[in-house]
C-alpha cells in the first residue's frame, strides 16, 4: 500500500506542479501564470495572439521556437502551448514552427490541416471582397474561381500520386492544398 501511495503522490506532484493557469481575461487580454513547485511567472496574451508584458524568461531555441520559462527555467512552455491553453489558434508564423516540431507524418498533416483552414478563410475573405469590388466583372471572377478550384484539386492529386499508396501521399496532398490556396488568396487580395 505504501508503494502505491508514494507513486500516487509522485504522479500528483508532477501533474499539478508544472501548470498554466489563466488568472484573468479582460477585454482583449488574458493574464496567464506559468508555475512550478517553487516558482512562477506571468505573461499577458493579447487577442491577436501576441505576447505582451511578462516577467518570464524569454528563450528562442535553435528551431526558432519561442519559449517562456520561470526564472530558474524549471518550468517552460512554448508560446503556442500558452495560446492554445487560452483558446487561441496558433498564428501564421507558427505554421513553420509546427512543421519543424512535427515528429511524424500525422503531426505534419495536422499542421497542414490547421494552416489550410487559415488559408481557406483568407481565400474566402478576399474572394468576397473582390466580388464586391466595382472594378471586377463578377460573372468572370466567379467562373475563374470555379476553374481554379478544379485546377487546385487536379494539381494536388497529381502531386500526391507521386507517393501513391505510401505514407507521404496524404502529406503531399495537404501540403499542396496549403500552398496553392495561399497563392490564390494572395492573387485575390490584389484584385480588391
């Protein structure tokens, strides 16, 4: 019984000693505390995802991942971990970070999925704005957009077929969709 109790105390202290805690959320700012057994630090995260004031130690690792740590660096969290804890999606600049930190094809597909969602929102936003623009022929733009969607799907299927049946097939497909959608969103932005 003593061994089981000691194991439970050990696991409990591990789970609860290194934590992120939301202290407050006011308007556009969340005040977050990173704490360990004997030390803690605070950081503000703005609604844009930007890190505001902090008394945490800021570190950037060799992969350019931004990390916040308590003073003696006993507890560290990446900025993305803190953003996700607060309920914010990682920012665009974190797409590369996500891919750099990915361990498996699955992790990379998750990164691509999140980035595709972000790029698809950009594309839809700029398409709607371009359709409202007086300088654009709406019928032609709509026809061009439909043709582009067919092109994107065919292009990405062709690229993915290079690894047909392999584990990289889905990864090539999702990466192609991200890149092609980003480029089209950038094109539509110039039409506004």
